[in-house]
C-alpha cells in the first residue's frame, strides 16, 4: 500500500509538473510580439516617445522588438522587412517621411501582419495597408498656432513677417503644421511667410537655419514659427547671438510643449507652445491587443492636446512628464 501510495503521489506530481509546463508553454506561445521602428532620437520629444513605448510594452506583457532608424527611411524599410521575416504579430512604426511605403507595407499585408502607424501618417492610395494611425492632428496644431497669431496681431496693421523653421522635409508634422498655419492666415494679407527652411527637428538644425534668417532678414522678422521645441531652442540661441530678443523683439511660436519648451516660456523666450504629446505607448499597446484579438479599431486615434501661452508656463511646468 505504501509503495502504491508513493507511486500514485509521484505520478500526480509528474502530471502536475507536465500540466504546469504546458500552461507556461501555452502562455509563452500566446505572448504578443510587436515589431516597432522608431524614427530615431532627434529630439527630447522622440526620446520621451521611445520611453513611453518601451515602458507600456513591458507593462502590457508584450514582447517588443525595437529598431532605431536614425532618421533614415531605408533603415525603417529594412527593419519592417526584418519584422516580417521574424513573423511578429504586429508591426508599428513612426514613419520618417510620408511617401514611399507601398512596397514594404504590401509585403506585410501579404504576410498577414497588421501594421499600426504611430505619431505620423503615410501617403498611400491603399489605406488597407495599415490598420490605424495613433497620434496628433498636426494640421489642427498648425491651425491652433495660426489662430494664436491672429489674436496676437489683431490690432496690428502689419506687415507681420514670419520665418518658418520646418521639420524633416516630407514628414507629416512638417507638411501639416505648415498647411494648418497657411489655412488660417491666408485670408489676412498682413501675414507673410518671408522664409521657410528645414531644420530637421534638431537643435543644431534650428540654430543653423535661424542664423541664416537673422543674417538675411534681421529686424524685418516679426514671428519665428518653429515646428518643434528642439529647433526652437536652437533658434533662440541664434537670435540671442544676433542681438535679437526672442519673445520680445519677435514672437516665438513652437510645438511639442516639452519641459525645455516650458522652461523657455518661463524665461520669456517662447510666447506660445502648441502641445503634441509623445506619451503614445499605452494607446499603442491597447490597439495592438485589440488588433490581435480581432477587434475593430478606429482608422484614426487622436490624442487629446491643448495650447500653452507663456503666462501659464510657470504654473504647469512642474506637472510636465517629458
């Protein structure tokens, strides 16, 4: 009886271990793998976005395969093809530029791997090549900046000369923040964009472009319209070196509303910062889970954002997470 009892217990333990191993294996098999291609690390905004994605993936129990494209489209295309070869469950990426994605996205579709766009959109005829776009409405951001300028200069006879520091050529935020501004100011002839050039969303690029603008246009400049805080901070350096007082001699309009942007507002050097939140990780992971589960997701998921004028910066700065 004792021998039988020991055998029975041994069998029970073995069966239990086998079942447990099976459950663990099953759980591992069911873990979602997400391939994510990031634009790069060109700005504080982008760094915060990367941290948000990595943290949210860990919190959601999603296996994240992360690739940094270093602001090159060819690197993103290679990464997407690598994700396809690895048979990930979902591919997500923030496209460097809007065009040129059809071939690789068609490859993902043929492999039955859904694609989610984050932060930026792509320009493709077949919108079934991606499931959804998560991020900001960049055109509306441009409109918000334009409306602020209208209010700021409503009693000014003009001209109001604007120099524009654009983001990466061909990127959605650069295209759309320009378009949104134009949409608002085109009906008022006193607003004139006298120069527009790309600073590639970097501090060094912003400084270089603004140095050229200051040298060429000097006191003719009334407004600096800069597509992100990093370029704006570089432009501020260039203006100060040229003897121009940002925020006083010229109105400085920026985008992103990062801590650096808020600090510049507190110092009186940025007049208004249009928010563009980089904290997209939780929304992305929720969408990934819904897609894998076969649930319907909206074609466009817009983040909630606002506009911060200089006079509220000191109060809000302590609450900024990026």
